[in-house]
């Protein structure tokens, strides 16, 4: 059986692919940006975990927050990237925002930083908890 794969959405397709689809299945929306380092870390994790589920169990959608698509990010008060939102029956039911950032300081000066990634287990738990709501 086929597995869940990511579908690109835009301002033109958002209503159909996210809001309307969420009346028949859980929709997970990954809002990210091309320039966002943590987004590039999260995307393959989301895709890998989604591939563990059968097609039709939920829909994984991706929105690049640029140009006109920023209106959608603003509509949902997205303040950082990546933001992952779960939708059921046209409404947001859960969200995960950003990544923890670890910054190293020496003598009051920043010397290094990194963004830690959410684990496969964390993403799987997020999906499973929201599938239970549907």
C-alpha cells in the first residue's frame, strides 16, 4: 500500500488541500521557509515519519512562507519557522513551533549556536496524538 507523501500548498490551494481536506482526514501543515536552517532539518524527518503511515491516514502538506503565502502564515499567527499545525474539521487543533536553540557564551560573548532537531519519536507522537482526535 502507498504511504503518506508531502503535498505542496499555496495561497491558491490552501482552502482545498488543508481546510476542506481536514473534514475527511487529519491534515498536518508544515510552514517553512527556504532560508530557514531548522526547516531543512525538520523536512526529512517529517517525510520519513509520514512514510510509515498508509496513504489516506492523514495528509502532510507543506507551505513555503514567501510572497503571497505569507498571508496564510499571518492568518495563523506564525511567529517562527518551522511551524507545524494539525487541522481537523477546518480548525487548528495543535501546533509545534520552531526548534530549541542552544547558544554557547564565553565572557559574555556568543561563540557558537545550534538548533536541535525534533526526533522521529516526537514527530510520530505529534501525528499519533492528533490522529486520535480525528
